[in-house]
C-alpha cells in the first residue's frame, strides 16, 4: 500500500471533530473548557530560576538523546519510584513530549513483516490516537480491543486468537488509563508480559498519568518486568512532565527500555528527532528530582475526585476514576450530550466516540463523554454541577 493510502481511512482527529460539532452553535453560557487534558495547576516555581540560569544553552544545538544531567535525573527518579536500576546512558532516551516517542518507537521497533505477513499493533479501545496512527505509519494493522466496564476498562488481549497474537509486534497499554482512570494491577501486567513472551511482541506502556492517583501509587510495567525476571527489551515505558508537574508546554518526556530497543530508537531519532533545547533539558532535570510539587499536585486532584464522587453519586453508571484527571461519564449519546451542554450551558466536553473506533462490536465510547478536571477546584466543581444538572436526572 502506498504511504498516503495508509492514512486515507483514519477518522479526523478528536478536536477538529469537536469544533465541527460545536462551533456553528453559540455557547449557551459562560464558556468552560473541559475537553483537553491540559493541566492548569501551577508548575514548580523553581523551574523559572533554573531556566534563567541556563539561558545561554539556547546558543548551542541540544543533545539529541538527552543531556547527561537529564538522563541521570530520570534514572534516579525511576529508582526511587519503581526500585529499578536503569542505565542512563543506554536505557533512557529523552523525548520532545511522549507523543513523539509513542509514534516513532513503532517505526523503530516494529518490523515490516512478521511470520511473512504484515504485523498487528494491539490498541485499547478507547485509545490515544497516536497509537493507531503510528502503527499505520509503521505498516502495521491496528487491532482495536474493547476496554469497557466488562473488563474494568483494561483490554483483554489474551482473548484474541493465536493467529492475531502471533502476528502482533506491539501491544499498547495506558495505565492509568485515558479516559477512564483505571489502573492495571501487578497481576494484569504480569499476565500481559507473559502473553508477550509467548507470542513474541513488545509492550508499549504509556504511563503519563502515573503520578496522579487517589490512594496507592500505580505499579509500573518496567518494575513488574524486572521483578518477574522478564527481558527488559520486552517493555518500553513512556513518561512525561506534562501531567506530573503541570508542564505541558515544556515538551519533556522520556522512554526507557532495554539497551537494544533504545539503541534502535536513538538511531531513528538521530535523523528525525527534534530535541528539546539544552536550557529546557536542565529545567526537566531539576523537576524530575523534586517530589514536593508532585505531592501537592496530587492533593489538589484528590479534592476534585472527592467533589466528583459527591456530585455524581446518584448518577447511574458513574465509575469513580482511580487515577488521572478525567471523568468518563455514561450518557445516552455522547455527541448529543456534548452538543446539548455547549448550546445550553457553554460547558465544552468531548464525546467518547471521538476517542474510540467503530468495530463489529460497536463503539465503546459512543455512550460516554470525557470531562477533563484540569481547572482549579471551584471552576471544576462549577462545571461538574452544570453537567449533572443538564444531563442527569438525580
């Protein structure tokens, strides 16, 4: 298939679809954006001091793989957070945000053929759009696997046929999940890693929401792989400062895995990468080394979890998120609900179908809306109360 033809059947990206749905209608009240997961809490103040001290770094080309300072800081964080020793020189690569890594790692690590056929990439449904688009770019076929209430919003990859699994090169898992806020357990990760070993595919663990949670810290894929003695090449993890530290504009993330995977990813990035400026890498190094601001950030989100639980307590089907900052609210029709909210109240939310793919089993997001709890507590509560009063009879 010619390269442009690979993308011909992809649906429009979620937010252009949302604009097409809503923008021809006037807002029915004061506009409140609860669509995009762009954190609005304050980022750590010391980041500005670090930036000002390193402005001279803009006079130089930055390190493509990450400065030694940044890679060392990330390695230290992985040790503190997950108890895993990761060599900063060979097992970590800095990223210009994780979207870049999630896309390009598929091109670097997914072979064009497996067992003589085009490969599969397993994608939870709903999903972050780059999973599927990156797979298509790598010449793979995305296989969409439901992540709904029947399986605690975690895809049951083991239910797929051996034929599908044997053709698989990569399986994606976001934990905590976007949009549902579910957490993969230690047992889930163990079973998935063993399935990957049996059928010889890699796991791409998108863990960008790992530091926003209610109670216990979510386990990590690399942590479980280490503890059960799995090959570190089996798992590639992706993390970011966007959610953890309220720095989406810093565009700083990383991937970590075994040395072979990272070497292949670095080789591609040496041609195609867009590294962060050195000054911003120094900021990122300082931020990864600090936990106080992360603890405070988590406290603010816990206040919003509590508010959501109270406001939607009587809504049939409401599932309290265990992590992340989204609500995944059940409605009769996600598009109709989003349009009604906008036209009657000015609150802007995302139809769940825009994050999901139509399959033979239906679209698992069609009867949901995603609500981003990223604003401050009072504004988030105002939005949630408006949603409840407009869409739900309680």
